């Protein structure tokens, strides 16, 4: 029997890079003239995978978001994995927005990945959902490369990363 080759499809943000981007954004916001004297905040709750932005009005909130997105992009954090919430009124006539960081592949997306691989009718390619990742296995490396190309060509709403290549 041929040796099985496999790889894992995962998704996530490097939390240290997110922390660095948040710190750079705070520094830039603190130096900008249009934020002088305003009560704005940008908090990163690492254990909850959550960013909380607050500002006196929606215009300043969007400006904070734009600065943060620019810093995230420069630090190669996948912005597709940032899920913005709605703008909510907060205490003291201010507004706030929560942004969740997508860590791992959600179950619905994992099912869509498995379905896409099955619909492509790649021979001998097997995809299994394992917690927050999808393992794709095949005896042929060429078919695994076709599977990667197929998954990269489709949009699943999150940034996919491919790793943990194995030969069994």
C-alpha cells in the first residue's frame, strides 16, 4: 500500500502580531491632532480573542478602525479573520465596536471545505474535520497540490493556511 500524504487546513491570527499592531495603533492615535483631548480607547483582550474600540462618535471610531487595519496589514495579520460587530452606544454618549479574531476553522466553513473537495471529484483525496482544522489526505502528492490550489481559488470567508505536511 502506498504511503499516505496529508496536510492540515487551519486559520488564525498570530496574537503577538495583533498585539504589536494594537500598540502601534495606540501610539499613532495618541500623536494625531484629530484625537487630541478626546477619550478614545483600543483594547486587546488576548484571552477572549477580542478587540474593543471606543470613541466619542462614529467618525472617530471609523478613523481608529482604519488606523488599526493599516497596522494589521503591514504586520501581515489576515484581515479576513477580523469579524467586526455593530457599532453600539456606550456610556457617556460614546460609541464602541467589538472585533472578534477568528482562531481556527469554524464548523460550517470546515463542512464547506470538505464539500468543495468532494465536489471537485479528486480521486483518493479524503478530508476529515478535526476540531478546528481540516486534515486532507491522499496517497498522491500531486492530488494534494491540486486540493490546495482548489481551496486557494475559492473564498470561504476566512484566510486559510496550509501546514503540517506529513508522510505516513
